[in-house]
């Protein structure tokens, strides 16, 4: 009899923050881990296009080169931001989350080129790694659909768009030299976003875990007339983010 009474008490316990979802708006903050990627589409017939000496920066000893293939490498980054949530109804919210994101990506070029000073007429393979550091001001706008609340948890899905502004672009421009040529990206970008998550209602605040994917809608390569930019037809951003929200 006592065991049955205890089980009923646990099931029917009073949920935390019962009025939280009825507030017209609320705020919070987000801490997240991100991974920035590229979607790279080389120009058609990339391995048949030869670039002259003038288009081979930071390899001045070469008279000609071609790009055999292009790969990319990614590293973990992090994001911090402010959550602004507007209640639209029982199951829908509109969310604006201005954030600052830090990340790093590499573009790796596998190049065949010659060295006229050491071996005239002989071509050899060279791997050129171009690091791209990004400090992004992100302005994502999401429509959030929430399932029915179950005690102290509530799952949700979201979708929307995100505008980004790269603050690191100007610093990279200043560091360019004849021996270290950076691959530059457009300063602004627009990404489509989709994600899924779950909110947990504690005694004092709402804690959320969210997994989100972002995919760039525009080509962000900045043309500079060299083999690093002219060998790429389309370069788009892609990002995965695991977020922890406190509201």
C-alpha cells in the first residue's frame, strides 16, 4: 500500500515553472560548440587548367601550376549569444539569438607545379594548406515549434535563416604578403537553418539542449585572379552546432 502511494506521488508531482511558457517574451543566453565546414565545388575540368606565374602567389619560383584537387579540414569552435524569445501561441515561438562565433577551417590544394630554379622542366606535386579563421557576428531568426509539455521537459523543432558578418576578414587582408597569401571569403553570408532540441524545466530556470545544422545559400569565395580562388566554382559555408541554453 505504501509503495503504491509513493509511486502515485512521483507521477503527479507539481511541474516546475508552470507559468514560464505563458510569458509574452523572455530572455536568456546560449553557450555552444560549433564546427564550421565548407562545401567545395571545383571548376569543371580543374585538373586540365594551367595557371601562369602571375596567378601563383607565394610560390614565386614556379612558372606554371595546376590544381589536381581541393579538400577541406575543420576544427572545433565555440559560440556565445543572447536569447530573445517571443511567444506566438501555445506551440510556436519566434526567437532572435544574436551571437559571436569563433571557428577555423582549412582549404587544402593538391597542386602540380614546376620549380625553374632547381629543376627546370620538371613538375612535382605540392600540398598547399590555407587556413581560414572566422570571427562571425551571427543573427539567426528562428520559428520554434514545441510539442506538448511532459512534466518538466518539452521537445521542439526549429527552422529559419541566419545572417553572418565576418569580423576577421579585414585582419586577414592586412597580413597578406608575397610569401603568405590568404584565401578571402565574402564578408557577409546568409544560411538556412534547421534543428531539434529539448527543454528541461528546473526549479529556477529553463535549460535546453539543441542540435542545429546551417547551410550557406550563397557562393562566398572572393575572386582574386589566382589559382586559389579561380580553381573553385562554388564555395559555401556549412555548420553544425550543439547548444546549451539558459532561459
